[in-house]
C-alpha cells in the first residue's frame, strides 16, 4: 500500500527515551503529562515487514501501548495541529476540539492514573484500546473520521478517587492524490505482552515493549 504511516499511542508515567519499528526510529508528535502522561509517536513510510515496535525507557515503568498502521496518508504533512489538555476525574472530563478537514482520520489517547474503571467514547468515536484494570496507569484510545472543520474527541470516564488525566488528539491527513486515510491494522499491548490483534487489512506487525 502506498503512502504509509505507523502511529503509536502511549500511556506511561514517564516519557519514552525512544520508539522504533523494525529498528527504525519513530518521531514524537506530542506529549502531555499530568500524573501519568500521554504520548504520540509516528513513522512515515514504515518498512513493509513483520517487525517489532519497541518502546524504550531510561528505567523500569508501567506502560500501555496502541499502534495503528495506515495508508493513503500525506507523506510531507501527515498531521494537522495536535491538541492537548489535562484535568482531574470528578472535576472535568477529557474533551478536545481538533481543527480538521473533511476525511481526516482523528486519533486520541487519554492517559490516567489508577482509579478509572471504565470509559465511553464520544459520538462517532471507535474505540481502539481501553485498558482500565489495575496497574499504575490507564490508556484509552479511539479514532473518528472528521466530517467538519472541527472534530471533538472526548471520553466519559467512570471510577473512584481523583486520578489525574492527560489527553492528546490529532488528525491524520489524507494524501493529495485523493481518497480517505485507510487503516491496515490495529495492534495493542499491555506492559510487555501483546494481548490482542485487530486486523483491518493485509498488513501484519508484531508488537512488544521493553
């Protein structure tokens, strides 16, 4: 598939020192910290290969990861402007308005401290990953095709206590040749184990963290 993009969404208390796929370095799009932290990394034109996504840290840490492989993505300007926010459960819910073009594929990642027990995405959002059980951090990721110049990405969290959360959202831009951004594959991991694989096309990647 032409005009490929690999997107990696991360929740961890500390920032990764690097992310690679098939030994090739990814680029950090943005990060937002608030107790826990949300991170978005990506690689334009990743190898067509069965390889590992490796998320590295300077020390031991809890980490949750989602990865999505796409094609028909603008290779020179793959993203619009990322939007981010923070808050505390019981006081505010994650909600971001992303400036978009019709047909953008918008992604978000919410990272929270322990205490969140469930989440529900906003209107039109398709959940990629929802890991809200135990551990030191929680990740919720979702996607949505833009239908206007503003796309709202939100999560309705449930839980107890006052865990802090961090939220990032960004739209992936389609290639100038036309057509929509398409997903090849969704992959998810918990800590250092791949726990599920959701295929939406003909590409396959393996995922691990360390």
